C-alpha cells in the first residue's frame, strides 16, 4: 500500500496480527482509535471529536502512512476530495486513515495483496 514501508508495515502487523480476528472493519478502526467520539452528558450532545482511545502505536502507524502516502497521486486525490468537501486538514487525514484501515481489514480478511486502481479523472 502506498505510504506503508517495511517499518510501518511491521508495526501494523505487530499491533493487529496477521491472523486478524476483528469481525468488521469498524471494529479494527475502533481498536486503532480512528472512529469519532461523541461528547455528551444526558440529553446534551456537544458534537463529535477524534477519539483519544485506541491502540496508540497502531494509530500512529496509520497517521504516518497517511502522510507518506500523500505523494501518491491516487492518495492525494482522496485527500483533496475531502478538503473540497469542506473538511479541515486534521479531519481529512483522519478520514484517510480510516479508509486505509478499511483496506487493510479487507486485505487481511481475504488474504490478498494491495492492488492500486487507476483514479477516475473528472
């Protein structure tokens, strides 16, 4: 996967495990701390913010892979799409890290390697 080298890939496999037992991609993302946390008390809900929970080394590995992947044209297009939707830099990076967790889950579940797809230019 673009942005995941030997060291980052090793860190992800150490934290997740090659024989991943997560039932869904959402469970993996929650374990990594890549899901939003709702701030609320009683009937008062004050919005969502990035979670402070999760596996810190795994979350860091995903964020490092996002920054390294921004040099890849397909990855940069996804980031730019999120910025065009009005998301701030931090929100776009978090969305991109979550997408990478979903792809990683599918790769581990199906036992396949990453294959890049050509981007559609509009």
